C-alpha cells in the first residue's frame, strides 16, 4: 500500500513514526501471536503429557516454535487465504498449523491443536501479550526518552527564576527547573502505576469452565494447567470468566495510558504558552517555513501536533476502557472488533511523544524575557513582606500590603523600599525585607 493512499495518518503521513508498532498491532502481527499461542499450548499439552501426546519428545519443541519464530508475511498471507474459505480467522490459524504439522510428520497429533479451546482463548491471550510486548519494547522506551529530556531540562534550568502565574495573574515566583520537575514527577509516578498493572489473559474453554477439557480428561487439573500456561507467558490467568476475558485490567491499562497522555497535554500547553510569552525561542532549521503568509513566524507546531494526537489517543483509550468490560451475558462480538483498534491510540501516542521530544530539543531559553517579567512585577514580594510582618506581630500586615499593591501606581524596587521605610519595625527587619526580590523569592 502506498502511504499516500492510506486512510489513517498512522499508516500514511506518520508511518515512519509508528512503524515500530507493526510487529505488535498489524494484521500480520495478530496472526503471528495467535500462532504462537496455539503452538505453546500444544507444547504444554505434550508436557502434561496427555496420553496421546506422550510419544512426542521435547527435542521437537524448538522445531515447533520455529513456526512462529520464523513467521513471514507469506505465512500470514497463507492464513488469510485459508480464511477466505473458512470465513473464520482463528480456525484459519488452526488449519495453517495443521499443514505445518503434516510437514513435520506429526499428522497423528494435529487434532490436539486448539484442543478444547474457543477462539477467545487464543485472542484473549494473543492480544494482551502483543500489547504487553509493545509497551515493554516500544512504548516505555519512548516515554522514558521524554521523561529523561524533561529531567535534563529541569536540572539545566534549576536556578532560573520564573514569574509564576495562577489564574493567569502574576504570583509568587518559582524556578523554571522546578516547574519542569513537576512534570517529571507526575509522569514517573504514572509510569510506575502502569507497569504495576497485571497483563491478564483468559484461558478456559468455550464458556470459561474447561467443559471440553474436563469431559475428555477428568483427572487433569485444568485450572492449574491454564494458570501455569498463562503465567509461563508472563501474564496473569483470569479465572473465573465467561467465554471472554473480562478486560478489567486491560481497561485499567488504557486508563493509565490516558493519564500519561493527559499530563503531556498539560505540558504541551504550558510550553506552548511560554513560547507565546517569549520565554522560549525555537531553533530554526534551514529551509523550514513557519507560516505560508508571515515569514517572521516560528510556530510551536511540535507541541500542537503532540496535543492533537494525544487528544485522539485519549478519545480512543476512553472508549476502549469503557466498552471492553461490558459484554452481553457470556459474550457478544463487540469486543472482537474493538480489540483490533488498540494499536491506534498507541500509534497516536507514539507520534505525540516524538513531537514533544522534538519540540523540547528545539527550545532556546530567553532568560532576558524571564528577568524582565520578574522586574515588572515587584508586587509579588508583598506575600513575603506581610508574612515576615506576621512573624513580628505587626498589626494587620495583609491589609497594609493590600493597600500598597492594589493602587494604580507602578510597584517597583523603589516603591517597595519606600514602603518598607514607613514600617514601624527594627532596622534589622527592614534590611531583611529589603533583601527580598522577585528574583530570589523562589522558595526551596
């Protein structure tokens, strides 16, 4: 498919930024993960062993695993060709593996492929496993790169005083590095919560009760078998279930991913605002155009791109988290089509992470503008003065400073110093008050 013909920007305009997700969320990837689960399940049956499989030696297991380890696009197409006949995607995988078993001279054992299972035993193990792998191998390294860059900037700008703004109005000064560190802390905590969530899989037969397994081999502890099998894949076995995984942990995962994106939207908007306030300039790349009409402009497009993609991702995460845990009676098919879309919010998130990182790498601190804003807002030291006056038991200190700072006259270093001289406090306290400036009143 030509990228210019793609309907989704994930596979078109931004294909180069999302290609790392192809091994996890493409149709080919889904088929490969299904094949993996079927093969590993067959091997697990051999390890019990079921009587009819006791003759299969462990030496054969590596050859069986090559069926999914060496899975190719041609193999995926072969499965899709079978599906055209079966009109059932998981059954097509079963028939594909049976053909491989014939080649390995295992024809007598091939009826134990998919033994006692329903399609959702495969899907509800393959899909969460693919998501787990995508998070571990692609998502976490990308969000870590953003956190690492923010941490670097927090340290670099640790001592830079910044006029804080609450309700959009000048407020007690802070430090630029500290404000960036707030986002580092928020992202780091949500990252930990995300990684603490189990990846759950359903594995229990047609309606979750191991009916077929138990009726055929009543002496096998199938619940223990399924638990060991799923845990061997690095996941948590959900039990009891209906025909499908209840998706509660998966919903929690999407909620966690959404929270991370929400924090990044907050970051994108703050940095965008700082750029608009001229606190930051942006590195200019030769040949780039900021505006089709205004040659002087260098737009904060990276943060805008990130915010837009994060919003799309969150809309999808929200739907996934709200829809997947709901199914009529023992199951309906609404989860099946929705599960196929879980790569989309990951794709938009990935685009956003890279855009935010690109934008952060282009920032140039305009310290002169930060200093000018601080110097223009001496009224913010009023909090410091009135607090020290409280310490000194000065009568009505808040009201005294309110009268000074709410006049229409310009508040500056001179007017603050003149006000301090009118106070009935010791010279020592006056000198202490005069040391306070917007630049050094930044707390700890």
